C-alpha cells in the first residue's frame, strides 16, 4: 500500500472521528420520557363530530359535525362556537342557554369522531427507507415498528445515523438512533417508544464519512 493511500485513509478516519464527535445530538440515554399528551383535555376542532345529549329531551339531542367556521347549530340556540372548547365547557354553555326554556337541563357532549386530531396524532418516517410513511399513532409503537412498516432501510441508508425528532415544549429536538444496531445486531438500546408527532429521518450514506 502506498504512502499516499495510507495518508488518505488516515485523513478519512480522522474526519469520521471529528464528525462523529461534533454531531451535537443528545445520546440515547438522554431521550426524554414519553409526554403525557393524551391526558390533556381534548379541544374540539373543525371537522369533529360531536354528540350532544340532553337528558329526557331527545328532540334536542343530536350528532353534529363542526363546520369550517367552527360553529355547530343547536335547536333553541342557533349557531354555537364549538372550535377550541373542551367538551365539558361546550356542554355547560349549551346547558346554560337552553336552561331558559327547559328546567334544569342535563347536557353531555362527546367527541365521537375526532377528525381534527388525526394529523396531530400521526408519526412519520422519511429519508432512506423503502416506503416513507405518515401513519396514525398507536400506543406502544416503537422505532422498530415504524421502520418495519416503512419496509426497512435502503442499501444507501446510513442507518447508524438515523435521527428521531420530537416536539418538546413547542420545539422539535433531535436525538440519535442506531437503526443498524437494531436491525442487524438486535441491540434495542435506541428502540424507543414513540409518541404522537414524532418524526424519524434516515440519512443517506456519504463518501466523506467513509460509509460508501
């Protein structure tokens, strides 16, 4: 092997070491716990179907889709803004208003088809996977589950440099994943539980990193 080749390989190794140490991504051990997003009170959104039940008054009980302007139409009330309100708050408002016509009404509101929450509850995987995906979140899903749904990584994937992007306090933060270790070695250290809104990106191999 020539001195030139030795020098070239040495430079590549040094560059890989420097780049690896300067990635700036938190280690896997620093992965934050899954937030308790599902415990937050649900706010009604456009497109949601709400079931309004007025006890002993079936003529006032109905299933209504929230219109694009954020309103629903109720007997005795006309248009009522539903968007942005919690079901309990909307029920209290309806109860107060129809209380002028019905003695001590008992009103309950349930969201039976939460369309507006669908995209907030999706998880996504992009980059060097066979089939990039945007799918509905299911409790208990892991990094490996999403990778398998996407058909696995491609031959050009830098699987050891995959990244999980998670929204924390209103901002996305990035955490390193080692998909190569998960898929090839069965090492589950970075096979984290996912949460709504998570995005996994799988970069392409790069020559200057010595990956090709």
